[in-house]
C-alpha cells in the first residue's frame, strides 16, 4: 500500500473503531486528529530514546 494512503487511512480507522461508551472517546474529527498526532509523536520520541539508550537491541 502506498505510504501516504496508509498514513491517512490508519488514523481514520482508529477514529471509527473507538468504543461507543468510552468516556475518553473523541468524536470531533479535528480534535481526534490533533490528539492522534501528539500520541504518535510521543510514541516515536519514546522509541527513539529507547534506541539511544540501548543501541544494540
């Protein structure tokens, strides 16, 4: 699959698969997109930090 398409479809899929009764569900698409990018940035940051501390793992 084309990487650009995957980057757009993946967050949209997460948006559609939120739990209906979960109080942490975000139904505003722009807010969801903003929070998704923040979570993704944190995840990448943590991954990068862990690789720097253990470069041979």
